[in-house]
């Protein structure tokens, strides 16, 4: 692994760091550092309480966070804004004018001022630490803070758009941020096309969430869980509506009626826990479906190795909320587990029907049950899909390829001028080209 030329220290802005559910960002940060980047992490909210992934301890970046107590926080913000105003009065006045204008047209004006306040803290720390570029993860609050900090300092900024943050933020605001950014990275072709429609001419770059294949065992694809009775079906995600766990449980009820032996384990926590537990009870699945709660990444990797198949049934909610490509799908594939998922958003870019997995329509418990039954009964097919899935990850979703692409974009002084949607059929290899 060779180090890449680095333009200087880079600020990474996130809503909260560390966060158990954001392994994909943690992997990116680790890879960026190993490629030679000097990072400073800004956590806009206090860090999530333990447990944390053991990989957090490998990160060398300083973590900047405001004091937890209100008095100390206000004092730190006052000092930061004073320093920002003194360092660049014209820029600070311009940022203040934008805050006034944007809050006047916002449905949440108080949020605009909160972002402006936090941006003063980021701007001050950027000057103190000679930051040369600001990158935000998620197109909502972190990017708003990044844009204000950019206005205050004159530093370029960029952001990565994921899923909920992209589709629940008004299009006009996404367009405004995309036009101002040096570039916008996003983790699915599906997202990239949406962004190009929202902000034509912006520098949109497709960079998949890479997966560190070294983290996962080299089990023979399709052999995970082999011989277990009853077969283990694994599903992982936050217990929220868009994940479709109620559809998966309904599919399990169909399988049980058909006398198909299995056990489903759902890993994750969230607001739907009680409702899902009630559905399991009312469906007579108490001994067949388990809500396992949260677990560390190391525990989850071990569990992948016991699974006969992985199933996830995401859907698009009425308010537009949806997944991109859930990272757990890639993790299951990396561990040699065959995958079944819904045909929504960016998922078909990884789960290619009959090639690297099986796709089913969203909100269709019968189709999901049929796909599960098929893989449980056809182990040769399951092994073939699992082998193809692992091979796809090695070709297109390797962490070091994708992170090199991001690293070089951040260091590219004229990448914003390239413009356009860098994910057309002729440019499929862009992330590799950038990394070469």
C-alpha cells in the first residue's frame, strides 16, 4: 500500500463520531490515514456512548467536539466566532449575510443559525490546525456546517451524499450546496443520477462505499453456516420502517406455514423493536425469529460466518426516505454468504439478480419467502451466487480503490471544473482511473 501525496490536513465533519452504525465512514477514515492523509474529525454532537467498534482505536485523527455543558459551549462558540471575524472580516460578514438570507427562506430557521454557530467553531479550529480542505459526510447538517465554514475561511469544501440525507433534504438546498462544493461524492449510481438531475453541471463523483476485505474471513463462498440445523437466516439494520423488517417477518410466517425449517436472527436496535416483537408473537414465530439487538462489528463478523443466507427487505417510504446500498449487504457477501434483497435504490448495483444474489420486489412478503425457500433448498445456486458476490466486491468495491479515489479528489485543485456526472456507461471505471 503506497502513500499518496497529501495537500495538507483535511477536516472531516460528521454529525456524531464515533457511531456504531457508521462502519463505512470509519473504514474510510482508517484507509485515508493509511494512504497518508492527515485528518481532523469534527463531531457536531457528543460521541455516541460505548460500545464502540475496536477499529476506532486505530484512528489517529484528533476529534474536535464542543464542550457538553451549555455555559462552556457558549463561551467556546463566542471565542471561535470572534476569532473568525477578526481573521477574515469580509468573509465572516459574507457568511453572516448568507445565514440571514437562508434562514429567512428556510422552513427551519433556527437550524440554519445552529449550523452557522457550529461553523464558527469549525472555522476557528481549521485556522488553528492549518486545514486545507473541508469534507462533510451526509448532505444535510454536516454539509451545511461545512459550507458556512468554507464561507468564513475561504477553504474549499466537498461532501458525500448517502441516502436519507439526500432524499429528505429539499432539492433546492441540495442544488445550492452541490454548486458551491468543489465536488460531491455519492455512494451509488442511483444517487449520482438523482444529483445530476437536481444540480446539472455540478461535479458529481460516484465513489462506492469500499469494504476492507482483509477484515473478513476467507471462507469458501456458500459454505457459511453449512450443515446448521435449522438453517440460519441473518438480517442486520436499524429497526426503522425503511428496512422492511415487518415484511421479512411476514415472509417467515409464510415459510413456517410451508413447514420450511429455518431460524431468523435480526441484529439491530431502533424504535420499531416493540412493534416487531409484537408481530413475531402474534405470528407464532417466538421460537423461530430472534431480535438480537446491537452488537459490535467483531461480533457481527463472527455471526456472518454462521449464516446460511442473508436477507434484507428495504423499501422507499412515503416521505422519500430510503437506503443506498446497505453496507451489511457487502459485509455478508465478503463473508461468503448468499444474499437476498429488495430491488430498490442502489441495491441492484451490488445484488445483481441471478448473478450475485436474488432480488425481490419491495413490500412483497410472498416473493421474499419464495426467494428464501429457493436458496435454502438449492445450495449449489447459493454457493454460485456467493462466489460471484465476493468476486464483484474484489473488482468494484475494494476499500483501497474507492478511498484512493476520494483521497485524490480532495487533493485535486481543479476537479470541480471537470463538472458533470462521472458515472456514465463510458466512465464506469472512473474510481479506478482516479486511483491509478
